[in-house]
C-alpha cells in the first residue's frame, strides 16, 4: 500500500477538527475521568514506522509526535500513567503475522522508540497488533479505569488495542490527532468504526478538560 502524507504540522489541527465533524456518533463516557486512574498508551512509535529508511515508514506519523509529547507531559504532570509499546517478535515466531506479512520485526534498531518521543513510563514489547495479547501490559494497569489510545497504526495496532481494552472493561478514549496510519481514508474509516461502539473520540486539546485530578 502506498503511504500517504496526509498529515503535516501545518494542517493537523484543521484536518482533525474536520474528522470530528464527520463522525456519525459523539458518545461520551459518563461521570468523572480521574487522572490517577488513567493511562496514556503510546503505541509503536518506533523507528520501524518513523525512520524514512524503513519500508514501513509512515509519513503522517511525523505530524503526531508533538501531540503525543504534549499528552505525555500532561499525564505526567497530572499524576496519570504513561505506557509505551513496540512491536518486537522472536526470530522463531511462526503464525499469522509471518504468513500475512512474509516477515517479522525482530529486536534491533527498528524496534527502538523514535528518539523524538519523550519517554516517561514503562516500555511493553508486543508480538502482535494487540497491546494486551502475550504482553505484560495488564500488570501495569492496577487501579487504571481509563485508557487513552495514541500512536500507530490507527486501523491496526491502535484499533485492535482499543477493542481489547474495551472488552476488558476499561473506559476507552481514542485521540484522533495523536494517531496516524497509511492514509486519511483508512484513518477516518477507523475513527467512524471506533466511535460507534468502542471509544470516546477526542482531540489533544480536549483531553485536559476531560481529566480530573
């Protein structure tokens, strides 16, 4: 699939506002969203997707780095938790991921978080799209009730992790301008699916007002 540079630092605010206007549902979680019971999940902001030399490079992911760093600071300052994932697979890994992609992502430079990402929490390695399956994520979610999703790819790892968080009874929040994927149509399609039955869709600028200390 050809990767589209549909997001830039200059257009992200305008684009994201337009996405929210197009959503068929604007569901909000009831009650207070306490920061101390909330976690920001930063999914796969690793060099595999952010290094222009990588075959999996996502141009649009460059535009969400500043927003993710803003959210990291917000959660840390307000007493929330920040957790990061990277996709890392064992050289002996077999199964659907290898069969589908004809390759796997093994430990090395491409599995490292991009150096532009502020790291203020634990790193979780995951072998599949899911941040939960065969990972240590839930060990870090004691007392957490609310999970805010950011990172790449909107329609694959981010959406899969959002779905799995929801069915584990976490309140889920999906941050439209802190997620990115291969193209705007795919990104928007995922947001429309998620808003129907999985998560409250937010913009970065609205996250702080949803959090209570």
